[in-house]
């Protein structure tokens, strides 16, 4: 579009959620070394969806629970939480989930799970693209905050690169720390355009962002005015994330490659967010809202 500014001025109005105070992090499409079949040095399994993982829509049981879902598995006559990261890494998925590929490095695959999609650089020089297929239903725990709270990261080490450096330098402790994040992501091989966001459409570097759809509708444009110039600008809500919770919380997508990795890994920006909604939407929402006593 030749005149995007006039388009938005003419057809959209700006609104804020709450006080509009925004916090933005970053994600990217990582590329790590992997292989389609297990071989020495390439032995970390990348799992597809387990056959015994069950999604339950609680809204089917009670109107009070509409919109709420849980994941788990059946054990005897009981519905129980699905295996956590520790149990999965100790082999509980054997016979329950397909292994779609293998990775060289457990730290790299851990962060690929956090990103939700990525590329495997294969031994023959080819590339296998994988994307999010599901999750075990366990709560996400950000290990960066956990490590900062324990004093494990010094000044300037709180970036993704600093966290990965510590985990590799302390492999046994690092494995225990990663296992405190009980959430585990399952993948599928991607063909065609990608990676795909929560809307089922490809996300675009420097343009797409993950949001909490309870506060920001998917597909909505948002303008961020942040304390980092690279995060300031127009973003489109096209994705979600386990760690992206709350109003005015944005996870900006930066694409693939070394530059994207560097920007996303160090992204931590604060400022103000405005949602851009078609003109008239706010008036209709206000008119439909129940009157406060």
C-alpha cells in the first residue's frame, strides 16, 4: 500500500487496553543442527503429538467454564495431568509419540521449544522445518527469571545468549533448571510457507507479534511506542505463546538468521501500546457493555 498512514487514519481508531503500558520481548525462527534419524552426536528426540494426549473442553460440562480447556491423559478410570518435561526426557513417551527428528544439543532444542518453531540443519546440508503441533498442558515457567532470582546470572547475562552460556557451562545444574519448566512442546514437519502463527497463517519478521487473545484480538494491528527503536512501530497480532499472558504483553517476531537471533534474544522493551480497531467498533462495544451499578 502506497499510503499506509492515511489508510489507518481514515478507517481505524486507536484504543488502549487498561493503562496501555506495554512490555515486549522477542522471538525468532531458530536454526539448529539435527538429523532425521538417530546417529552418534544427534540423539535428542523431537516428538510429535502423543497418541494418548487428550484435550478437554470444560465448556461442554458447564457454562461457567466456557472457553477453558485442559490437557491430560487417562490413567485407569482417572483423567490426570500429562507427563511433565522430566518424565518425557526420562523416556515416558516411548511407544506413545512419534519421533519426527533428532537434535544435537538439548539446550538448543529447549529454546526451540520456547520459540515454537525452527529449522533443523541436516548433515547433508538440507533443511527440515518444524513447527508447533501441541503442548503437554503443563504451565510454562520462564527459566530466565528463575535464574536471575537465584543470582545465577550477572549483569548483562539475562539475555537468551547469557542463559544458554550458563546452561552449557553447568550441564547437570542446567538440565535440572530446564526441567523446572514442566511445559513441553510437540512438533510437526512444516512444508510450504511458515512458520505458522496461531491464526494458521505464516508470521512475518519485523511485523508479526504474539499476544494474549483475551486482551488483544488476533488479526488486530497495534502500534508500540517503546524505549527501543527497533520495537517501535506497527505490529500485527498473529500468534500466541505460553509465556505471553496479560494485557499489553507483546512478543515480537524477527524472522530467521543471526540478526534475528541477536535481536530477539536481547529484546526487552517497555512503553505504550495502542490497538487499531475499525472505526465504530469501540462505540458498539461501549453500547453493548452492561451498565455499572
